[in-house]
């Protein structure tokens, strides 16, 4: 059972990374993050610092048991991600790569919708949300896209933040021009805003955060 271990550790590192970014669009996502920091008690001078708060499971809930669904083909890209030990968000990426086999990797679409080639180059895993560290309004996890892969135009009710961690990809929002997004960029999708992504020679690893009332709704191809 991944209770206060892998899932909570990844969620804590993700929260720290998000909090380190000077980006106003992140404020409502962080405000709804589970287990927000509690007020600190008065401490005597020279006392050792208290440990940082971890994401706390909602009252009456526990982190569910999770396991690897399968060895999805795109997980081959984790070797490349792990090799970059000094890139953006290095502690978070290293923790993910070290523990990826303990996470539940999923795919939203069927081959009839997006084609078999896309499914060989696509997977995501959740670390905060309805099937992980419990949260009623926030879902957070990682997306992997293989090289030379188009994630088709899609939309969803939840607001969304994407932050590339490894790899440079092009993004399109609504009908705007495609823009190249590098690791560390903050990409904000409003509710039901159509968007798509295209990788080049490098695979993409990105942190995503959803915010909304219906976190169990899936993305819809637009």
C-alpha cells in the first residue's frame, strides 16, 4: 500500500515545485491543494526546524492500494528522463523514475479513437486525486508522450496546468499559433479550452494539475 510512501512523497515534491514558481495562474490550484500547510507552533530559539507538511488524506479516506497496470510501451522513455540529473525539477523527476513501477499508469483513449501508434507513445499516472492521495478538487500527475507524437486536440471541464519537466514540445491552445514550450514553462488551460501538443525528436514528461468539481470526467477529443 502506497500511503505515506511513494504517492505522498511525489505529491509533496510536486507541491514544492509548484509553490516555487512565480506564476499567478497557479494560486487557485495551490489554494485547493490537499493538506495545505498548518500554522506553525512557537519554537524556542535554536530549535531544529519542523519537518514540512505532507499532503494529508481527506477525513475518513485513505490512500488506496495501487499497482502497475501494465508495462505500457512509452514507459521506455523513463530511462532518458532519469539520465538528466540536473534538469528542471530534478528531485521530482528522479523520484518518479525511481518509483515508476509502483504507480498505476493509464490511458484515457481507445485505439479506435486515436490509433495504435498514439497509444504506444502515451501514458499518464495520478498522484493526487480520486484514485491516489485523496482530493475533492485537485488532480495531479504526470504525462508521458513519446517522440514525434501528436496529442490530438481535446478538452475537458476541469481547468488545467501543464509544466514540462523533460523535453521540448509544441502547444496549441484554441486556434492560436503553435508555441514551443520548454521545461519550466507554465501552461494554463481554462475550462473546456481546446488544446493539443506535438513532440519532436525528444519525448515529453510533464506535470499536470486539474482543478474542478468533476475530477472523474475524462478528456474529450475536440
